[in-house]
């Protein structure tokens, strides 16, 4: 049997290549948009990719099923309730796909989306009837569960997830391996998602806090209380994944500094993908900081970007620009104006205008607190749990102008939980017209409390 997990580290997505090497046949489950890795692996293993399986219509990344079908001629399979308009073979609960001695059995597990399906894997070389593993997609993660609000009413989704868990997945044997569709950092789950790549039914039953609640009403209440804000781009991604197969990318052009300046003047959003230290030291005026060297670049880009807004990337070099464009495509952003040729160095060589953001270690913030306006850019639940007295509040992803109550003529110190979200938020506040913006680094509000400074709740 062939079984390989492939991870998209930035988005926290997991896909799988499964099959039978003796029979020379394989299938890919939940492919990412860059399909080269599957083609290389299939060639190395000597198998043909004849099938593509989707656990559901994804809301966080653009699927590679169209490109994989174009490259291999594979048949795409998705549950009948997905309403897919592309050419595919629909299936229902209990459907099986045979790959040599390997059988893939569809286990309908609605909740995250109505069509959501897990895939139980049966290896005829081991046991002809018993599933040894289950690909749980976006229902059961390691340490957490999927969010229920990306397709239907949240309460209905949460009740469906509860039943899918207790009536379908948790009926499998304790030693059944669990291979999820996402790892920690994905927007499709909660904060409890683990970075472990797999688990077992028994381990999750014993250690996953969400599975400990056996009362459906309390489970639903807990699930709804944990919900974060809905990603703004998910409906666009769902439409792309449900509609006509996407087989081509977008050409990304290198741009000289003069062309970048012209596109900025025409309304393009400049996204600086270098580290936050490099951005703070010097950046193009109006650019937004979204470091690509840390996980979550694509998810953040989906918040600050817009499908109708042209994006131009600024990196250390040309490869940064090209890689950023690939990640933009993976979250459904296709209006790509290009990237700064030669990176930020070429802008500096032409002695063009730059801006800077002051950096302040958290330990120094108390002595300046009376002189600055403190802006907390964490999520509402974090702010309510404890915040710096007198601080203003706007989640980083909701900053589309100068936050209410801030004086643009006075310094604004931007703080989050660690300093990472504050980097993006500080750039957005500066872009909105604040005269002086301070990026609080080396810690955030939790560290403020640990240092003995007061916190307010509520």
C-alpha cells in the first residue's frame, strides 16, 4: 500500500496520495493548487494518478483538482451534496473506490459543510474488512474540531458535527489512525489544533477536550462560543472550488520601481513580504507588512487583500515575489499586478521615498504608556480576557481606516499577543494616516500581565 501525507505549511493544509504500488494506481485526496509534488511522487513510486477525491468544497484554499485532472486525466469524486458544476463523479455515503487491494470507503460526516465526507482506508493486504485509518478532512483534527459556520447556520453545523463525530467517526476502533485535513494554524479549526500530523481515534477520545462533552446542547453552546471571525474571502474560494475547473495560473510580471510607483498611485495594494524587522527599518510608503517567512501568510493575505484589488509584492528578491504570488493564488486572489524586480534593494538604489516604523520592546512600554495611545489588535475574546487599561481595541483584520478614538497626530503603540499581528496592524494604521506608529515587539499583553502590570477584563 502507498500512503503519503503532503503538507502545505503556510496554510496548515494536509493532502494525501494513496494507492497500491503493485497495481500501479493511486488517488490524491484534497490536492493543493500546486500539483507538481503529486506528479513527482507518483513518478517516483511508479503509479498513475487515476482519481482525485475531495472531502468537501474547501473554503480556505483553492483546490488543485482542476490542474491534477488536466495533468493526469484523473476522475474527480466529491459527495453529491457538494453541488459541484465541474465534470465529476458524485458519490453517496458508503461508496467505495478500489485501488488494487486498497479500498477507500466514503463516510458522510456533515457539519463543517453539508457534503463533508471522511474516507476510511481498508488495506486488503492487512485486513479485508477493517479500516486501519480514516482521513477525517475538516471534521476531526488532532486536539480540536472543525468550525461549523462556513456553509450553513452555525448552530445547525455544530449539531451536525456532534452527530458525525459520535455516530460515525467515534464508532471506529480506538487504534484506527486519524489523518486530518488540517494542522495547527489553519483558519478552519480552533486554537486547540495540534501541529502533530496524525493521531488515533482512541487518543482523541481520551485527550481531545471537545470530544469530552457528550451532551449535544452543551457541545453546541461551547462550539459557538469559541468561534472566531469568519474569513472574508471564504465565499470567493468556495465559488472557485465549486465552479469551472481552474487549470491555469496567473502570469506574474517583474516590475521596475517606476512601474511599482505607478501601480501604487493607481490603487494597487503593495504587500511587503519581508520580515517585520526589515519592514520597520524601511518600506515603501503605503505598503502593508505581511511576512512570508512565518506560517499563515496566505491566510493573512486573504484578510488584507481583496479579489477585486490588484496586488503588488515587495520582497528581498525576485523569488520572494514569485513565491508570494503562488501563495496568493492558493487563497483565491488572482489580480496580481507583479512584484518589485530586484526586491527592496532596487527601490533603495534609486533613492526613492521610504517610511519607517519605530520598534519598542514590551518592557519599555510601561514608561511610555502615558505618552502614547495603545491599540490592542487581538481578537475580541482575547481582549475581554485581559487588556491594558485605557487601550483602544480593533482586531488587526478589521483595520480599514484609522480606528475610532485615535488621534492621528499622537503616537500610536500597536500591541497584540506576541508582536506578530501587531506588525501587520502597525502598517495598516500607518497607511490609514497616523503620523507616528510604534510596533510593540518581544511580547504582548499576556507578557504585560506576567511582568506585574495591571490588566482589565470585560
